[in-house]
C-alpha cells in the first residue's frame, strides 16, 4: 500500500502492497473509514482482459506479472487524482489535518514499477506466510477462477520473484505482519498517517 496525502502544499500518498490476500484491500478500506478525505486506487481494477494475458507452457494464465496490468491507465488515474485531489477539498482543507486529501494506492505489484518510485509519503508492505496466503487464496474466487495447481505453479513463484526484485529498493518500506488483527493493523498505520499529517501541516 502506498499512501499519498495531497493538495498543492500538502501532498500525502501511501502505497500499500502485499502478496495476494495479504489484507491490503481490507486495510485500505478500514483506513478510508477513519480518514475523511481519503481516496483509494486499486491495482486490481487495471487487469487487462483475459484475451490479452499470456499463457505459460503449463497452460497457466500469467496474471501475476506487470504485463498483465494496464499500468499506463493506472498512472493516468493517479495523475487525474493529483490534478484534482479529493473532490471535497477546498481552501479550508488546508487548515485542518482532518480534511487534507489522502490517496492510498493498493496493489500486489507496485514496488517494482519504476514510474511509481518517487511519489510517495510512506510505503507499506503486508506479509503473510505461505500457508496462510494459500489458505486465504483458496477462499477467494477470481474471474477466471484459479485452476488446480495455480497457487504453487504461478502465484507463489511470481511473488517470490517480486520479493527478490524488491531487494534493490533503496527507499524505506514499512513491513507489516498481515497475520495481525485488522484492528491492530489499522491502528498502527492510522497513527503513522496522523503523525505524518501533523508533520507536514507544521512545515
Ligand atoms: N488482518 C487480517 N486477518 C485475517 N484475515 C484477514 C485480514 N485482513 C484480511 N483478511 C482476509 O483475507 C482475505 C483477503 O483480504 P483482502 O483484503 O481482499 O486481501 P488483498 O487485497 O491483499 O488480496 C479476505 O478473506 C479477508 O477477510
Ligand atoms: N482481477 C482479475 O482480472 C484477476 C483475474 C485472475 C486472477 N487475478 C489475481 O488477482 C491477484 C491480485 O489481486 P489480490 O492482491 O487482490 O489478490 C493476482 O494474484 C491474480 O492472480 C485477478
């Protein structure tokens, strides 16, 4: 997850990322309930249609790679928000930390996409162990649904590859244990965002 809080003076953006089913959508929505001028952009909304997804030698659709996503379209959505952050923000927004526009970008492949590198206030990465991730994934139905063997044959190996690529990242990422309760995770990130807001407002 990445969070971006914005107006021309105060800009806050927060990316939130994790392995599939790590809980980023849940956390982003919980945060939105507590942050009055908060928008969410979800990477999941930018998957290409099935007909444009590559298939590997095992017949698995290659959904867990950047090429499966229309990232240009997602960047346009982010630019759009930045040009006009938070629909309800007027000049009064700048006087109150509560009303400062905030953008949360949540996705499972954000940190290895170079154009997104520079624009964040804070970056979060939710982790969950293999067994828990596999268990949570088995309860979800995607369109198209996962065929047998998909988690071990595509999803998890792609996640490990992505984590490997992340080892070269130099900016700070806050790692969150995705097995903690929703309330705990919300409270940690909310406090963090509040502090960041107060710091920015004081500048
Ligand atoms: N902190 C948590 N503890 C236990 N289960 C969780 C937690 N957060 C989310 N979940 C569950 O995990 C599944 C995936 O959550 P979701 O937020 O959609 O993950 P993601 O967006 O990372 O794929 C859902 O069934 C959700 O209820
Ligand atoms: N939204 C879609 O079109 C679609 C289709 C098939 C699989 N998926 C899965 O979505 C996952 C990413 O989303 P989550 O992080 O919400 O689980 C990927 O692991 C991918 O395999 C999405």
